[in-house]
C-alpha cells in the first residue's frame, strides 16, 4: 500500500469512530456517493479514495424493488469480497443485509464493471479471520460492532462464475 494512502487512512480512521461522524455520515455520504457515482458513470466512488469500494445491487427483501448501496469491501484473497453490515455502529442491521438474506443472488459494480454475485453469511468460525482482514485494511473497523451492541453481519460475495469452478 502506498505510504501516502497509509498515512491518510491512519489520520481519517480514528475520525470515523467519533459520534459526530456516526451521526453525520449516514446522512451525508450516501447522497454524495450517488452524485459522484452518477457523474462518473459508476466508475468512481467517494469512499474508493480511501478503501476498495463497490456498489451492491440487491432486491428489496419486502418490496422486491431494486436497491443500490455503496459499500467498502475487503478482498478475501480468493477473488471474493467481504462486506460488513456495520451501519455506522447503529443498533439495527442495515437494510441491504436483509435484502441479501432474502435474495442472495445480487450483483456488484466495481470501478464501473458490473458482475453477478452470490452472497453468503460468513460463518462463526471464519468471523475472526474475516475481521482481521477487514481491520488490516481499515484499522479499528470492528469497533463499530462493539459499539452497536449487535453481531454485525458479514457477507462473502462470490462472483457467480466462481460458483461453478471454485472448489467447495
């Protein structure tokens, strides 16, 4: 990782754990992400300036309507992405996690390229390893889980083509 990016992350990361950030970010960041994504044709995300980011395209658990959510992701080292339903340490799971539980077939857009994926919950005995990967990328991120008072849902997103070729 470039030293400048490491330095910026080390400065910004503690700020993301403040009450002010947890209150303001859910209100400010999603509209900003939509503007930046729309203006760039989906090739750029604001959050991607600091961490790998994607847009998750799901089907609403209750509505059946398409839903899009910009998220940070962590590569798992096997060509899959791990996403965490931290919701800025809120006490409720974010809506997109319910969508994936109801409809695990989804798609993601990364750097303007859309691909189908299948989501699966990270199982209990793999959670610590997944969190270690996430925190290697964004130090202190698991604090959201502790502060939320709930077990954050972690999902592994596997490209659909991978499902037919990957050993299980």
